[in-house]
């Protein structure tokens, strides 16, 4: 009898403890749902406002200049839409982090916190790459048009474009925190490889061949520059001649008739 009474007391205390835990979780779960709903509304509102602001300040013009619009031609979203979607999900993750924080410290909140802390840096990195590509495309067009008559113009423009884009990518990787882990060793290895090739090549007798090749390249570049300068001078002279006013020409009109009473003939023509 005493054993049955003890079992009954244990069951009652366990039920009471379980019910108290459920009663404690239910308000937390309700707060969790409320925070998620509010976060969803806030995320949609922020994404909509950001979309209108970005389009008004000309984000799609930057997308066209950087070449992103052509790459996203068959996509469902343009560059502005992608940025707004990313911001929308970032706000949702922040709301999810706050919602899970209602239950106290937990692994999910820690993971979401690390993701939310990293996403703004990723967005800035994407913006850096887009701006760098826009600048690189503009500089490439300027260089290509300036050296359109030279055989090396397209090569120089492409090299300038690659240099600017490379700087943008390095800056973006540094922004997201992987520059020291990826770009640093790769850059050092590339520079060491180039230096080793130059040392071995120069030490192995490539001085004279490279000198002759450089002379040919410089002579070709000098000839191209002289030809472009001469073409520009001839074009400027032709424009100057075309803009000069026309000189007045002497017009030959009909002969003026003699005055009355004056014999136009000479003395030998008068009757005796």
C-alpha cells in the first residue's frame, strides 16, 4: 500500500512538472510566431522600399555598364531584384534569430547569428565587384576608342580591364575575409613563379632575344603612334580647310553701253 502511494505521488509530481514545462513553452512559442510574422512584414516592407530607391537612383544603369544586365538577361530577377531579395532574406534571418532567442541560448541561434553577421560583408563584396566591373568597362571603352587605329589597342584595353577587375575581386575577397586564406598564397605563388621564370630565363641567355623582341615591339608602337599622329594632323587640316570661308570670285557682267553723243569708234571711223 505504501509502495502504491509512493508511485501515485511520483506520477503526480511528474505530471505536474511536465505540465509546468508545457505551460512555460506555450507563451514562448506564441512569442516565436509573433516575432516571425512581424519580421516577415518588416522584410517585405524594407525590400519594397529598397527596390524603389535603388531604381530611382539608377541601379540598372550601373548594371548595364558593368555587364550584369546582359548576364541576367534570361533570369527571373535583374540586379536590383537580386539585391532586394538578398536583403529580404537577411531581415528574415534576423527575425528568425530573435524568434529563436525566446527559447534561450541554443545552437540554432548561434548559427543564424554567424550567418547574419557575415551577410552584410558579402553584400558589400558584391557591390564592390559590380562597381569595379562598371569602372573597368568604361575604362576599356575609353582606351579601345582612343587606340582604335592601333593594332595593340584592343590588347591594351583588355589588359586594363583585367587589371581593374582583378583589383575589385581582391578587394571583395578581403571584404568577406578570405583574402588571407586564398588570394594571399595564390598571389605569392604567382609572383614567385613569374620571378623564377624570369631569373631562369634571363640567366639562361634570354637577354638578347628579349631585347630584340622589345625593340621590335617598341618600333611597332612608335610607328603606330606616328601614323595615328599623322592621321590626326591630316584630319585636323582637312577640317580647317573645310571651315574656311569661300573667297569672292570676280564676276564678268555685260559691257556698259556708251553714253549718248559719244562715238564709240576711233578717229579713223568718223566720216570725212
